[in-house]
C-alpha cells in the first residue's frame, strides 16, 4: 500500500469518532455506568447467595415444617414466606442461587479453559489437528444445546456434578469455535510473524502471544453465555433432570412452583425474577465489555 | 560459512505463488507473486528494492525469511540455504537476519510491554539471564534513542507510531544481525517522522556495520539509503544498478515511467506528461506472457510476448531485463 | 448534455475563522483552530499538512460531514450562502450539485453491494430530473470521461472487480455527476501507486479545466502540491501557518515548519547515505491546551516570544501569508 500516513497519537479517522459511544453526561464515573451497574448487580447477587446465608440467621432450605407450609411473605421468621412443604422461600432462593451460579460458573470455566485451549491449538497448529478437532466438535455443536444437555443428563441422572458435566458438553465446543476463530485471525497478524522470526517456539507463542490476545474475547463471550447456561440449567432442573429436589436451584424451584401456580404464584415469580435479573446483569456486562474492548 | 568476499545474501530463482480460491463457483487461480528473482546483497551494502502494489516485493521479503517458505529457489544467507533448513537449524541460520515491518503497531504484541518485546529474541535463543537481558535491552533502547527508564514499562498503545517503530528496530537489533530487511518500514509515516526513522537507519548502519535490504515504493527514499537499487514489476526484476546512474539514464522503460511519475517539490519543473504510462498494472493472477511489462510498454514488439527477457549484466554493475532497453549499447 | 459553463471569475468558497472541536470519549480535541481561506473559481488550492493537522476535518466541516457531537463555529460561505449549520436536507441539495468530495479510500466509499453504474446513476438522479435511462447514458459518458476503458462493460461491474485506480476514477465520476462548482479531493491519491497517482492527478486537472471547477486537494505531500496546485496552504496543529501561490511559496519559504517539511523530503538529487535535516519531536497533542505557537518546541528558529503568544496568520508580503514571529529569511534553494 502506498504512503498511508498514520496519525502519530490519535487516529482521527472519522470512523473511530462515529463509533465512540457518547456518554450520557460528562464526568468520570458516568461514562462507566454501562459496566458499573451490571457489575454491581452481579456482585450483590453473589454476595447475597454466597455470603449472606453464612452470616445471617436464616431458616434451613430443606427439611421444613409441613405445618408451616404456604405462609405468605412477611410471615414471622420467613421473610418471603414458605413453600408447599414448609421450606423457607428466601433461604431456598439464596441457596438455590448459590447452586445455579456455581453450576454456571463451573461450566463456563471448563468451557473457557478446555474449549479455549482446544480451539486455539486447532487453529494455530492447523492441518490434521484442526480437521480432527473441528469435525469432532462440529458433531457436538450440531445438536441443539438443550437436546444435548438433556440426553446426557438423562443418561447420567440428576445432581450438580452431572449437570455440570452435561452442560460442559455444550459449552466446550462453543468456546472452542470462538477461540479458533479468534486465533485464526490472530495468526496472520504481523506481530505473530515478527515473534516467529525472533525464534519464539510454538508453545510460547500460544501461551504468551495467543492466549492474552484472545482472552478478552473469550471472557466477554463467557459472560454472555452465563445467562444462557443458567437458563439451560434452569430448564434441566425444571424438567427434573438437573439439580435434584429437595436441593434448591432456581430452575427446580420454578418447576416446583408451577405445580401450584394459581394458588401460590409467588413461588414461581420469586425464582423467575432472580433468574431474570442474573441473566440480564451478565448479558449487560458482557455487552458493555465487548463494546469497550472492541473500540479500543 | 561464506567467504569474506562472497555475498551476504544470495537469492537465486526465487518463486512464490499462492492459490486463490474461486468466489462461490467462479474460477480460482494462482497468484504468481514472485517469479524467478535472483540477486545478491554484499556485506556492508544496502540494496533497495522498489516496486508498486502487486510487484511482489513484500512477498519476496517474506519468502526470504521463509515465512512462508517459497515454492522454489534458494536463499543462501552466510553460506547456508535457508530454503533447505528446518526447525532448530533454520532458527540458528536465520538468527542474523531480521526484519522490520511496515505497520509499527501491528508488528508489536499489544499485550506485551516494551521491555518484553525487545528481549523476545534473547529469550527465544536463550541468550544470557534476566539481568544481562535487562541491560542489553537498555542498551538497545539507547541505540534507537528511546530512554529505557521512560519506555521499558510501556505498552504499544501508549506510544506513537514513530516510537513503536523504534521499538521494533531495537528488537531487530537484539541478536546483532548482519542483515536487516526493511519492508516498507517508513511508508506509514508522515514526512518528518519518516525522516527521523531514515536517519536512524543510516546511523545504525554506520555504527553497527549493518547491511540492509530496503523495500519501498518510493524511488527517492530508496535512493537515499541504497548503494544499489533493484526495480521490480509484477514478480520479476526489471533493472538493477547504482541509483545515480539508474535514475539519470534508466535502461528499462518501466524505470523511466516510474521516474516520470514522481512529483518533485519544484513548481518550476515541467510535468513530464508525455512519459506517464497508460493503463493499469495487470493482475498477478494472470500475468502477461513473456515480458510482463509489455502491455503498458511503448516499446513492446512481438518478441516481448514470446520470450521472457532474462536479467543480464550490461555495463559494469548494471543489469536489465529487456529485449529493447533504452540505451543502444545495452541491447543484445 | 453540457450545462452552460459560464462562470465569472470570482470567489467561490470563503472560509472565515473556522473552529472545530471534536469529542473522543471524555476528551475534547481542538482539531481546527481558526482557519481562514478563499478559493476562487477555476483555481486549485492544495491544503498540505501531516496527520492531525486538521486538514481533513476542516474540509469535512465545510461539507457538513462531521458527527453530530462535533462543535463547529465560524463561517464557510459558498458564493455567499452560509454552509455551516445548514439542516441536513438543505445540505444534501448542495452536496453533489455544488460541492463534491472524493475520499482517500474508495474501498469504503463505494457501496460494495451495488454495481458501479447504479451508484453513479443514483447520484445523478439525486439532483437532476432525468429518467433512469437518460441518467444511465450520462453515467456511461462520465465513466468515459474519467478514462475508464470499456466503460459500457464497467457500468455493470461491482467495486471489488476494479483496481484501486479504477475505483478512484469511479469516485471522481460520481463526484462530477452533477457538475459541481467545487471539488474537494481528500488524500484522493495517497493510497495509490505513484504511476496511478500521476494519472489521477492529470485527470483531475483536465476535468477542472473542462468544467471550470475549483479544486481543493488535501495531501501530506508537498511535492504533489508543487506539481499540481496554484496555491498552497500549509496547516499545522489545526491552524494555517503559511499560504501563498505555489511558486512564491517554494521560492521563499518563510515558515520554519514548511521549510522543515521541504528539507525532510527525500530527493532524487541527494547523494546516498546522506542524513536528512530533521526536526525532533512530534506534533502536539490536539486535546491539550496550548499557549503560544504550536511548533515552538520543535522549531529551529524559536524565540521566547513564540512560547507566549501564538503568531497570527498575516499577509507579510504580496500574496504571501504566514504565521511566525521569526520566519526564515533566506530563500530555499530547491
């Protein structure tokens, strides 16, 4: 390309200007609301589900007194009431949230590291490795996520560990695809050629050059799929396959609650609301980070 | 190893081609980017390679460093043919050959810091330990006039384009190379920064006894830094020789056309309209038969379509690949 | 087909004290700081500067092409009619018919999903009451006029099927579709090879003569200005620092910045391995406030006064404007 001067400090290309999001108000923290608000919500959720139960006196989530069943909200000792067998709803919401969040987090971490590694290796090494890995993963991706998870969960049976395993079958190929695409793009960049010319060996290229550069993309993808994983886990539990009752998760609480939805709608509404807020928060955070890191 | 009087780099019959996939059904093709290029770079010399888009000059640079490997041909650097070496042996042989790229930001890993970037070659070849590497990095940054205390910890996005290029040059110098390939290394800069970087190259050449293979599209820049210049068109060399002679009395019609198209910062100069060439460069996918310049050459005749003109020596240090070169005594 | 091209010689574009402030995240960039110049019918003005000098931004401000967050003050009048602050609908009437612009990157300026012919026809029909057939015929004529061989066939092709030089010719054809009075070429040849660049510049000048247009071309290349412009305006850090007819400027360069530019250009007549005379440093940060002359920290002629007050652009010699407290005295022996 003939002489294309680049601005020394700022690309004053108007494309860059047009793309920059205009902050609602000027001021340092107002411009970070897009990240701050969902991040705060997520932190609150985690605090509520993981910290609060250990600190505050809360009724147990299981083994409730049947004689205290179906109490409404703001009953003595039960802030949000009890369910049809007398378990404290608030407690079940928080412990259930812990389970749901843990599961989704575990699945995402497995997806990120295992899937990310497979995808990056496949793309970087190319050739036969790539072909084999991708065909294998293609088979898994071809199944709709829910169907795949259902099939595996069904054969394994309910339980948190099994649920995580089943959902990982869905997550790993998707992350691998993502990582592979990112690595393919990266592989052709000039600094990769420059690094190879320095004599850097393959494993170091992968660890020090590829990994840090694809991580932001995988991370935002992970955040965005937190929501999806939580919903699928909820659906599995709702169908009786995920987390086994009486252990709570938001999904199986919705399953339980729908049996008596006309009489006690709150038993469905509360877990649904929490699930909704969690998914929304992760999605918003993922979107905000993606916008920021891409503009850069 | 090569004899002291032999060339530092001897490229023979280098060929690089790429397959192009057809677009949804339409025919694909082969891009004949470099089609039989041969030249030498002597120790201590700067050879400039000039060509426009599609000439294949950047592809040539990559093929020389084997990234990716050329289709055929030999690249003998300090006595070892890089095209025949693999793995560790290639790394060793290539150690004294380094490259600086066109886009300064793109040639540095955005997640690395300057210190890590410049020491990468040292780490890869296991030279020294942490402390000695740090001091070598400081030395290198000094060479390129960047204060190590201010720059070591920075990331590329905190630097200007000119500063990034200096970091890239420092990295290229880490292993004390004999030859540096500059692939359009100043083309992305404005005039003033470009001049700074060119001066840096020149200074390093004198201080460290470097040789360069300097690739650019700008004839004036190439002349500024080169002892000899090679003009490239569509994968082949047209003319090679010392720039003064070549620019004053070009032998190849393409060289003449290039010279005529350059605007000079002198408003009193008559624009040499009648010598600008017509037409567009043909695609390297389907280059013309015989001499590839014949479709735009005012001197072309039948023979030009049938026979590829070889690059032959005329008058001392000059070579030309043309059946009907511009000077009578040069024609066969 | 030719519109009667009777133009009385006179001012076409008058720009006065143009200021442009852009927003980038939480920073404000003063891209243009008080620009004043004139363009006359039939003349060619070259606006020369490095990246960040504000040359492109100022022309886009005149054309109304900046994002809505940009703050533009001052005046830009086309034959007396104020262009700044015009509502979009009104501005669209002028764009193409009176003012047109050719950009640097034809890859992004042409719609990749539309055939060439359709894009030109669309531009024509925007301003002229012609039927599709008539507009189409005119489009082919335009393609021929910009020296595209086999114009009839190219009419039906897509942008990706053409080379860079061809695409730029198509851009010019679109820009000229309705015979604008003023054509702005924003680094139109920067991305092209030098041989193609020469062809395109020759084409632009020829068309200018035929159509009696005024031509403003923006470039970082002073040599291009020397070869093709009647008048040159040099910009640095958002201001015009020197302006003069081309011959005058090159014969007596006054502004040290212009001189630095000239001296830093590699020349064919310099000996190999010579060092280029160069000024240190970098252009100033456009988002920083600046007191005094923006070039002061790099200027070889700097004096204490330069750091205190920014010199105004004034006419010091006939037809020669510059903004410097301590200009070069000796002419530059080109």
